[in-house]
C-alpha cells in the first residue's frame, strides 16, 4: 500500500458501508484522510506501523449529514414551544435573537456542535448571523460545515447592503477553509423576509462568488398564500423568476408543493432538505417526500434549529422520515429504511455538493462513526440497517472520525472542552433569558 505513514486499521469490525449493500465484516484501512480498503484485507497489505482499533461490538457507518439548521438557536431551546411558525418567529425568536452578541453565538454554536458530533453528525449546514464565530467553532471541532450568513431583508436599504456585504465577505474568507472542511453558500432567509430586488442582488452575489444558494421555501400553507397575495405566484415560481434556481440551490422544508412545482425543482436540480421533526412540532405539515423522490429530486434530512425540534439527533430524523410518510400515505413501503439511511448520509452529502463523503468505500473521505451494538435495543444481529433507522439514537454513538482523525472516542469529544462549553453556555442563557 505504499508509504506506511498515517495508517489506521479497524479490525474485527462490522461495516454498514452503504444502504444498498449487505453489511461487511472484517477490516477497514484508512490512510491519511481516505479509506483505502474494506472487508477481507490480507495481513501483508497492512503496515506494521498502522494504528490499530479493535472493532468488536461496534458497527461502523458513514457519518450523518444535517442539511439544515441554525446552531446558535440552542440558546432558545424550550423558549417558544407549541406555537405556529409566524407567532414563534415574530414573538419569541426574532426579539430574543436581536439580543445575541457574537459571544452568545459562539458558545451556543459550540454547544450544538458538541450535541451533533457526539450524536454522529459529521457535517452540517448552518444559516445564521455572526458567522465568523460559527466558522471558528467548526474549525476547532474538526467536523465539516457548509455555512452561510442568512440575510433578512425587512430593513432599510443601507442595512440590507451591510448584511449582503457581510455575507459576501464571510464567504470569501471561509470557503474551503479548515483544510477544506468548511464550504459556504449565499442565503436569502426566505421569500417572505426578503423583497424581490434584494433576492436578485443576493443571486448576483452568488454568481459573482460562484457559490450555491440556500433558502427556506414553502414551509407553511400561510407562507404560500402570503406569497400569492404579495407577488401573484407561489414561492417556487417566484424564486425561479428571481433567478434563485439559476444557481445550484438547496431549499429547506418544501412542505407545500404541487406536482408542477415538484417538476420545476427537478428541472432545475434544486435539492430539498426535509425537516420532519421541526415541521411536525410547528404543525407546518408533512412534505411530499415520496413524490419528490419519485420525480428524481434529491432529498436529504435536517433537524432545523434546537428551538423548533428540540434536539439535533439525526437518528431521530431518519426514524421520523421513515415513519410519518407511511402513516400519511397508508403505504408501508413509501420511505423504506434504506431510503431514510441514504437521505441522512450520502444523499445529504450530495445535497451540499460534497461528493467525496457519505459512503464507506475506497477513495472516499474517512468520515465515519461507530455504534455500540452490544445493547438490548440493537439485538439480535438480524438487520443492522433496520436497527440504525428504527431502533438507534444519538446516544448509541461511541466514536466519530472526520478526515481520518478521531474527534470523539469512547463518547468523549477530543477537540472541544465540554465542561467549559456547558458552563459558558449556561452563563449566556442566564444573562439573556434566565
């Protein structure tokens, strides 16, 4: 295998490499940041100097990819429960978020990153303010982040321009930073929070910087109706007219879509982040995921923020995605475990243009997690794909690797000071809301 430096070997392991293949038992070999072999690997092909990990009683699988969220909203967890979206935003979220300083965002984001990475999420999307602090937190943590300064245009023109300039500067400063673990996007928050001319300017900036776009779209029926009243058309047509779909684009939610709109998304290769937990909690509705998938639209999973979920457990999102569409459609085959698993891993990676992660295969980046399978709720060893989707939770994760580097071992985060983060977070909460 060439140079014998930077090898890690996991032996006696059980590997869920991808959704459509049987579980592989044996060995996985990592060189540097990439997987180079998996399965039955001859001993003579493994360098004697390799670091060795005993994989007994562990299931290894690709890291989870969370394609929509607002990490710093962990500060507002439990603050505005059981409210409709607009009341939740206008009375609970926006007034409190207006008080946030960069330090508040820093510690709240670090807390969310701790929750995510210890729960097996290795890459996430974040749309928020004070994004330099978010990027620094991602850089420190060792995980991946697809980050964007979300902009709301309900403000005077000079403030709009300042926000757009800030978003552009953030993208220039951080795109492909942290050894490539950070990528960036441009993000008008939503059609109902950004006037059309402002969205057009954001699209122009995305063209200028050669970046994708990310926005909330068709999350609630009220939002759709408001778009028709204000602009004479529904959100997908509105965004298409404004050029949003002329760039690579990821939309969050996409709950209320017609057949024609689903075809429009397919036509423009728009990706959809399905957020079942948040959509259920806010009573936004259930997205037409089976129809989106049947049309060939790329669908992934996201948690949304911890204020509308109220956790960042991607195992829970997999399970919800596999269950709610069965219940709504009356068809138990509508979203099988294989599909939910793919949405949370490789399709999540593809949704944010990371084609080198999401599978455990030679040539892919070594972003993977380990699950403790020696537990009552994960026995018998009958169908591990089923167990991951229908039985497992974030608490079952023991180890997390990104780029071949361990960032969680034996449930302890190696890159972040958990006790300090929790203490600082609690101080921030007490001063703001306590």
